[in-house]
C-alpha cells in the first residue's frame, strides 16, 4: 500500500504562530527558488528555513537530484522554497537532467535566490550561473553562505562585486549551518511573496511523498558511510510500504548500483556496512514517521540505469535526449 502522507512538521513553533496569525492578516503564498553551485549549502539552508529536515545533506556534490520543495510558515505567509540540484558543467545524461531541472525550477518561481559559498567566491561555476541568471526576468536575491568561516572584508568585497554583475534586490549574509541571519531571510521572503491563499496545509513541510523521502534518507546514510568509495550515481528506491496493525510500518528498499564491485562495497565484510546503513536510516525514518519502522535493504546491480527514461520519471526529472 502506497502511503499518501507527506512530510509534516507537527511540532514547529513557526507553524503554530502562522496558524494563530492567519485570521489577523491577509494570507500570502509563493515560490522561492534556491539555486547555486554544488555544495553551496542549499539543502542545509532549506532545512534551516523550514525548521525541519526535508532535504538530504552529504559530503558529495550533486546530492540533490530532483526538485525538493520545503514549506516554511512566517506569520500569515507561506513560503515554498524550491531546492534545486546544484548547477554545474554537465558531463553525463543524469547531469544534464539535473541542471535542466535546476534552471526550470528557477524560471517557475516568484523570486530567485542565488546561494554562493562565500569562501569560494566567484569561481568558474558561479561565473556560468551569473551569465545565465541575467536572462531570468524575476526578482533576484543574493545569499552569501558560510559567513561564519569567511573574513568580513572578503565578504563585503564579494557582495559589492556580485551586485555589480547582477541586479539583486537584496543581499543577505548567512550561515546555514549555525542558523545565523536565517530569520531575517524568512522575514524578507514572507513580505515579498504574493498575496493569496496558502498552497499547502500549514503542518506540511514538504511536497514529497513519504516513500520518496524515506528512500532519500537511506541514500543520505549510504553516501555518508561510503562517500569516497561509491559513485554518486547510485540510487535508492522504496519498493514496498506496508502499514501494520500494531502501528509499525514495514519498508523494503533497493539500493541500485552499476557494477558488482560496487555491490560488494555497499554490503561490506559479512554484511556489516549495509547493516550500519540500515540502522541509521531506520532510526531517522522512524523519527520522521513518529512510528516504529522495520526496514529491509537489498542491493542490486542495474547496469546503465542512468540511460533508462523510467528511472528519471521516478526521480522527477525530464529525460534529456
């Protein structure tokens, strides 16, 4: 049975505040696209903005593949943040699909927020993004991230140069990791999104189905455990989801790799690696669902899956020809 629930955030204080204020002011709702180079910190920032985990974070670049929408409440405003895949120079078909998805997400939003790792500044990847950003006729916001580990004089010079290169309506300097100035970002976007009814229930934190989020959590644990040894092209799919009478849920997932050698890496000696991955994933999925979880992981070799259109549809990506 496929669960119809979506990721909710029942305990979020921001949401309770939003509900109480809804009657006192005109509601607003809109989309803000987060774009940037890989590892700029988009997923970390999204989780900080929403107030709960909705996007996975690993050491690997290009961890986010499809568009993830995180929903934040701020007073009478509902802000739908679109966490796009990192924009980079595509080499393979999967890369092209991810970059196309990122730009598509940016063009469909009410505002575009460019996130830049302040330590890296304007590198080759950010140069390409700035060039293409000029063609997007939407209000743009600049967010310099990782300010907690960047010298202040470097920040000011970088902000000035970027504002000369692109017409940003506002510039923010934040630390997604510590949460510094994240509240200021929320206040700004809450005032900028258009007037209108909320697009999602107030307790919903993401638009992804639970079975996909559960697969993403397992993929995160997989990469955190094997980030140096396993290609990022590996994927996880939730094959079975059964709600049981005792209130628990039984989940079967398959980790797909491209070669037998990768399968051996995932399994580990005497199955120890996959056991550790399963335990970490099960613990977090249970926290999200707020119910006991029985998780069963399988590893299969699926050669050239990155050339299969069906796999792209499952990830929410368009298949590039």
